[in-house]
C-alpha cells in the first residue's frame, strides 16, 4: 500500500487529498494520502519516515518548501534554482526533492499570450513563476522591494523591479501572492492594463481578480488549474505513472475551499 502525505501549516483547507485520491483510483493503485499539519520538527520527522520507507512520498506546502529543499539529498534543477521543494520521495537511497510548481505553471499556461509578464510576489511561488517564465520580459513587484531583489538574485533570472501597484501595459499578470484566497482584490489598474491573468491562489468561488479579468475579456488561468497539474506531476514522481488530469479535475467539480497551490 502506497502511503503519501501533505506536509504544511495550515493544511485543513487543502484540496490535495481529493486530487491524489482520484489519481490513486484512476491508476488502480491501493494507497492513502493524508494532510498533516506540521512544524519544522514535524517536517523532519516525516522525512525520517520517507527515509525508513514507512512513508513513500510527500507534498510540501507553506511554510516548509524552503526547509524541505535544504533537507533533501538531491534536488531537481528547478528546485535547486528556486531553493524550494513541493515534492519529496526516496530513490536509490537518496531523498529527492522536486518543484512541480515550475513545470505546473508551464503546463497550465494554456491560451495565455506570450510577451511581458508582471509577477506579483516574492516567495516560493514567485520563484517558481520566475523560473517557469524565464526568457520573457519579466517585471516583479511585492510590498517589500528588498525581497524582490533577493528573489531575483537567488534565482538568477533576468527581471526588473516595479513598485507595488504599478501596472505594466500589455503584460500577463501572474499573482503569486495569497491575495484572493479570502476575497482580497489586486491593486487598482493592474488588470485594466493587462493582456491576461494567471491566478495562483484559489477560493471557494472565482477570486475577485478572476472575476475582474473575465469582465474585461482577458484570458485567465485559475489556481485550480495549476493545482491539478502540480498534483499530477507529483504523483508521477512517486509512482512513475501519469494520472489523468481530467479525472483529477473532475474530482474538484463540486465545491472547494480557499487555498494556495497544494
């Protein structure tokens, strides 16, 4: 039986158990996936379970993605560059860490245009977005400009810094903050100048930013779309199998709770 877990604080809101239960059912694997609210000591204890084989893999969510990266033996290139891990598993005796955030963003981008991007945020989600979108004209804004500069330096991605609330004409706005999880709005004017919205947080209904973008006729990718891709990619790391993204998304068609990715 495959034993999997989500490690973070908080985790009660997470949709990941429903997604991974759907992946297990769709692939015919007997297993369980449980959400564990843990502090850093709990994260370390769970990693000990992975090393011993009692736990076969884990997702990691806020605020433990960076500590998980430091605790892993081997990091995939995206995770090493971001300094952030959301997937852990044991392979050939080594604890491996991946960031399916990066690959998930690329996979979920869909019909959003190319060209410039205005990235909001300076945490782990923003680092993943910077790596996923490297090569485009990138502008990053957060409430603390020093955190943005640290993010750009850490990832090594070429990007400029904007003041919080400053619009970029024709850019896709990528919201890598928690704004929207509980009905918060983005700064005025950002979406009016935008060419699309990639909304990483999700809520029990459309976030205000998604509603506003759609009212403006902009193409939109919602946080749920990213969440499903992240989950499917994590499942592939643990099992070597690719679950149906459509089947996993169908598991969420009923109501869902607010959350960040994972």
